[in-house]
């Protein structure tokens, strides 16, 4: 059983997350949630946030597979500005959005 507090990504998994985060960052808005009173985020900051999120999704997928034999397909597609995937996982009809910090 995989220790949910100590999930390790392989070098290939991490490289795929990094590549995704850098490729997807330019398509995302620099202003958080339309808050024009805040300073715009740089593409580098957006890529960092995307990386944290994608690492969390990969870890969640690994935990579900190794602990519960549930396949959680990962979405590494890049969407146009203002469009996103519908959810990170669907398990028994439950739509799940994975978050990481």
C-alpha cells in the first residue's frame, strides 16, 4: 500500500509535469480571477502554480491506482485561454478536482 503522505514521482513523471506546466502557462490569464487590483502574475509564476497542481494530480492518480486499483487518467492537454478540463477525476460518479499547495 502506498503511503499517502510520502508519494514519490519518477523522473519521467516529474519531467512530464514540468513540460506541461511550461507549455500551458502562456495560455492562462495573468490576473487572478479577474482581480485587476492585484499585480499580474508572470508566465514563470503561472508555470510554477501549474506544476504544483499537476504534481498533485499525478500523486493522486498513483495513490488511487496503488491503494485502490482505481485508474485515474491524467489530462496533459493544454486548452485555450479561458477553457479548462471538466475535472481531474471521476470516481463512482463523483467529480473530483485535485488541489495542491
